[in-house]
C-alpha cells in the first residue's frame, strides 16, 4: 500500500506561511535553538523580525510572506532573473540569517542544494522589482503590491544569473 502526500513545492500551495512551515521536518542543525520556543517556523521568523526590526506584526507578516514568495520562486525558477527591493529584502535576510531554517528551505525547495546570497555593491535601477512581482503573480503567488511598488525600480543587488545564487 502506498500513500500519496501533497508536496509543498507543487503549485497546489502558494501560501507563504504554509511553504515556510513545511521546512520544519527538514531542519537538521541547531534544532534546540529553533524548536525551543514551541512556535511554528512562521511565528519564529515573525518574532525574530519583531525583535530586530521594530515593526508591527501586520507589516512583518507582509514582508515575510513576500520574502518567502521570492525565495521560493528563485529556487523553483533559477533560469528567471528576479530581484527584490529594500523592504522585501528585510524578510529575505531574516530567513537567510536563521541558517538552520534557510538550510532546510534550500533542502526542500532547491533540491537539497544550498542557494547562495552574494549581492553586488551597487543597487540596480532597472525595474527588476516590478518585473519580479509580475512573475510571482504569473506562478500563482499574490505579491503585496504596496511592498513591491515601494521600491519599484530600485532592486537589491542580487546576481540571479549565477545558477546557485539569488
């Protein structure tokens, strides 16, 4: 007898909270640090952003959700040039800095390969942020238009042309 389970990487789920929480079984490093609060992974990242970025929860959740969309899309579609602005990048950095969670995220959504974050120095001003939001919509996500429009033309300087970087 075989069991069919839903894969969180499929297009069936585009909920950023569900996508982030799905990494929990894949966390292999510093598990006590990650699991000691008893929180979901989503709530953990929200709490860390609230602790470090001094924002209100609603804004933190919006930023984190859009960061999850971006990271997921960059891993599912390495052939597409994507980028975020300063606001959404706050959430991207939160996930990357929580390395046990980010390693698990890469394990689940990047076929087990670590996806590097190696930004350029200069910010780009070519509309990449708005094109990324449009791409996210095209693959079933619902990006927060206000957050993406905020930085519209000013993209964080990521090099997504390198296959293992975003």
